[in-house]
């Protein structure tokens, strides 16, 4: 089940300002997926990676593209000891997404009643995952590019 949420334009602008944590995926020069993230300051110091959105076009799902996008965004945080965790919200009824993220090391931190205004039920789960500080996660071989990188898409 894919949950579609409309985001305001400023959300996209903010994500593009965060460098390589926002990634695009191309297949044969066609944009087929994206992960949009931002860095958020944490109380007491440090930062966390917040995953705003992750999506892959339906014909390209189950090919590992979403996993590769996530891995690249997490790897972009590698080496920065200030970025200690990754978080995102998932609709409480989206069991497929919950299982997908659980398989990638995320766990439920809390349930947030009334988080979504236009979804039934309106509750969200806050998922989180600790990031290894000062180390680089393995970067998969994927045709992906930083969203703000401005280069030519791979394969074109």
C-alpha cells in the first residue's frame, strides 16, 4: 500500500538545501524514484536525518531501487559524528511500509494520534534508526544522483 501525502513547496526547497541526503534514481535516463530528506537539529546537540518522502514508480518497485536510495542517503551521513539517527513518519495503516523499514533497521519509537489530517485512521508511527557515527555505510552501485547535484542523470 502506498500512502500519498501532498507536501508544500517549501518542504522540497528545504530538502534540496541539505546536499546529498536527497537522492534521485534513474533507469536508462528516466527518473524512477527519489528520497527526500532534511537534517534537523536535536535538543542537546547533534542532528538527525529526517526522511520526508521515499517513492519509486510502480513499474520499478521490487527492484531494490528504494533500498539503494535509502542506503545512499544514509551513507551521505557517514563520517559526520553529529548525525546520530534517521527518522520518518509512516501511516499506521501502511503495514507494507512498516515492514519494509523494519527490514532496514528502523523501529517504532512512538505512535502519534491525529498526525495525518486527511487519512483514516489519522495516526502515524514515528520510526527511527541509530546511525553509526564516524563511519561510512556501504554505498550500493545504483544509478542515482544527488537531487541538488545538477549533473546529467546517469545513463543519459
